[in-house]
C-alpha cells in the first residue's frame, strides 16, 4: 500500500515511478477518490459536531423551560441521525474506493533499479562456477531414480509429481540441509500455518491482484503460495521494539500455486508445479537496516548454492520485471547443465514499507514518541524442487547415476551417489 501523504506531495513523481513499472499514471484517480473521502469525512464531522451541540442545547432549553426550543432541537437531532447515517455510508464507500485504487498499484521501484519492460532489461551482476553442457535433462534422470509422472497424473492431474525411493530421499535431504544451514547461521526456524486468512494474503499483496493464481478453500482460507505469507504476517497489527529488530525467520513448507498465468510453460518435469516445497527467508527490520539485510539475505541463498556445488548468476531485476510488492529484487539463477540454461531459483526482494502498510506492522524506538512502519524482505533460500533439478543435471555421470554433494550425504545415510535400477 502506498503513502497517501507522499502521493499528495508529489503526484508527478509517483506517476513517473509507476510508468517505470509499465503502469499508467494513477495519481489523478487516487487523489480524486481521496478528495471525495476527505469531503465525506468533513461533512460527517460537521454533522456529528452539530448533533452534539444540539443535544447540549436540548438540556439547556429544558432547564430554562423553553419547551418550544427543546422540541425544535429534538427534531433537528432526529433529522441529523439520518444525515449522519448517510454520511457514514459515504465515508465507507469513499474509503473502499480509495483503498481499492491503492491496492491495485504495485510498489514503486527504488532509484537504483534499472529501467526495463521485462526480463530483457535485467542486469547480470556476476556469476560463479562453470557452466558445462552435460547429457540428460532432469526429467529423464529423475524418472530413472524414482519420479513417477504417470502416477501423479492419475492421482492429481498435471503439474504434480510423485517421487519415490532415491530421488524422494534426495528431495527430503535438500530441504533439511537448507533449513539446518540457515538455522546454524542465525535464522529462527518457524513451522507456520499453510492455510491463512484472506487478510494475510492481502497483507503480502497476493490479493487482490493475483487471486487467479491462488487456491481458496470453501471456508474462505487460502493455501499459501509461499511461506512469505505466513512469516511476514506474524507481525501483522503489531508494534515491534526497535531493539528486537532485525527479526530473521526461516521456514520449510509446501507451497501451492495455480500457475494460471503459466499455461504451456515448463510442462515437463519439476520446474513449475502446483505443489512444491521451498525454504523461505523473511526479515522484518527498520528502514535503516534494510540495505544490509537485503545483502545478508542474498548471501544466505548464495551460500546454499555454493555448498551444493551449483553454478549460478546474480541478476538485478529491472523495474518492469519485479514482483508486485518488491521495491528492489535480486534473482539468483542456477545453471541447469542438462538443459544448458540458467533458471531462477531464488528471488530476494526488499519491499520497503509496502507490505507493512497493508498489515499495519510498526516499530517503536525506546524513548521516542510515535511509531514507524517496519520494512519487510523475503527470499527463497532456496526452492527445493529446482535445487533437485540442478543437482541432478549438474552432478550427473554418463551412466545416469548422480553424485551426491558432500553436505547432503549425512542426510542420505552416507550415500555418495544415486544409481538407477537396471
């Protein structure tokens, strides 16, 4: 959500920032709705003040036995009751209109975010590791090791997977390794709800913009598309003590997405699924801490990729390719040696106070009056399924077996390779 005071102060600057994201100028519509809201509030306040004044006047008139004046004031109060009800409804409608307009607008890009309309405008900042082109792609390798696509289709339809045996164990090992590594480096482990209320989805900006990409239950709850929703909303409606920040949280959860906007994309294998697991990192901090926390979170995701012996590149996303709630985003793209391409495995985003305003999440500095909105950051640390894809393709051998990265071996009972059954 946006700061109306800042928009009023510089509507032209607001519109220029939106245009960088490919969104048409919106300040005029928002300010018009805001003007209607303030007018409605002014009228309501005037009617309430007059009702209170008239009510006091009734008592004064009765004290001096002026029954005619008392009756006239009573009639005025009765008439004001209907006017106040109408004014309250006008305020509700104007508030809803203003909030609806603001909720539909994405976060504004930071000044150092490059211009660009789509992924072609992203800037590569660096890469690590070799990028060999090896043999089989992950779906072929995984099928030899326990991926049963036909069973998944029978049970749930397209974009689901059944993993069995060695590949299922490798998948589990990856998630546990990532979680343990982040916890060892100071992140607080959380086991959050997978079902959340609509206001939690709104708070992190999955709603209303991306309603068609989400799974809603019959009782109005929503399956989380990422643990970002549950973790970030832990501070919803709260006032944090500044000295308790930054708050660094990590969770390994299933995630659920309709992928409504991805028809025909990545239909093979494990790249784009309706259900997948992901290790998510979330940071709640002060504005002054945000820059350092963004770098810290990016380093945490990169550390996982290095430990697994995976090659990757670091991308700074342009204004037109960032997520709706993001103010600045770094993507980590892992090298898929079988496919011979880089694929996104982690997006690490600073959201500023955009989500905090939607959640009313604030902090207070000891000894200071008032509160300020926290800043929120989120990033994958990393997507388990895509890490599985990268490990299979990067560490494959000509005979179809796969070398297990050394940090995963304790989670695999010491096994150092996966060998397909004859």
